C-alpha cells in the first residue's frame, strides 16, 4: 500500500510540474516568440478591454520588438521585462 501512495504522489507531482511548465511557456519570457505568434497572443491580451484598436496596435508593436506577450488579459508584465519597461515620452507604459 505504501508503494501505491508513493507512486500516486509522484504522479501528482509530475502533473503539477507539467501544468506549471505549460503556464510558464505561454508567457515564454523575452525573445521566446516568433513575430507570427504576436497577432493571436495580442488578440487574447486585448480581449477584455474596451479600447481594442489601440490595445492591439501597441501590443503587436511591443510583441514584435520584445518577442514576448505577458500571460493573461491584464498585468503579469514582469514576465516580459522589455514589454514592461518600454514607456512613452510622458513616462506612461507603452505596452498594454
């Protein structure tokens, strides 16, 4: 019975590690995308905003430069330092 428990625990740990790897690979980190990946990822990133056109424009511009889009529809910019640190002349974030 103890062997079964150890196997079960190992399986759960492997599944948890696999789920974490999928989550991390979505954001991928800076430089992990190809320019062709940007459009779909930016559509998701901007899917909940009421300002679709500017969000998509700047997200794609940032993605094509940084080759990274943070996960989710808001926040998580720390996943992409280039994306996070790019600001307008007024000091506001350029990337959504």
